[in-house]
C-alpha cells in the first residue's frame, strides 16, 4: 500500500475525490458503465447520507465533490461504491486503482475551483465542446437547475 497519503476525515470539510480506473483503462468509455456508476453513486449517497456537490464520470476516472457521510467513514462509502460497480463488471479482473485521491476543500475559493475543474474536465479532455453537453456530470444541475440521476446539493 502506498505510504505518505494522509487523509483528514471528520473535519466537516467537503472532499474532492479522484478515483482512477486500473492502469488508466477506459472502463467508462460507453454510456452503459457511466449510467451504472451514476446510479450506484445515487444509491450510495442515499445509504450513507452524504451530499454530492459535484461529480463527473470520465472514461478513465471519476471526480467527486462530497460531504462526509453521516453514518459511516468516507473511506467506507468509497469502498462500497467501488465494490458495487466492480460487481457489475464480472469479466474484468481489475477495475480500480487500489486507492483514491482525497483533497479537503477548506474554503469557498477551493470549492469553486474544484467544482469548475470537475465540470470542465470533459471539455478539457476533448470529449465535448461545452460542459452542458456531457450528461454524466453535475453541471446541468448547478447551472440549469435540471434534475438528474444524482441528487445534487447546490451551495
């Protein structure tokens, strides 16, 4: 297991999380796995009672901006999300990298920075011309008030 990664939980901070697919494989290269993950994310949000401020599902990774769960550690909620998605991919041996990157969002400036980064990720990757065109993101909920498959908390 990698050393030097420190996590600061139970701080009341929001968390910007990046989870990579194993060896940067494009597991989410088609709509079906992206839809599946988004549905699992919403179920996890409900089960562990955390807020989702922002998210995007990219072909090789996902970004989340979330609060700490009310009834479990964040690491447990992330482990369950990853495991539940992995079970849908029974023919593949490895889906995820073993760890996830977690950044505590401690100011409104960082919150805006992380949310903009999340929403612009599909544009910067050349997948779409505008963030509104990528449906596996919280962009439309934030800027158009559209309800999507994941319940978003706007701040």
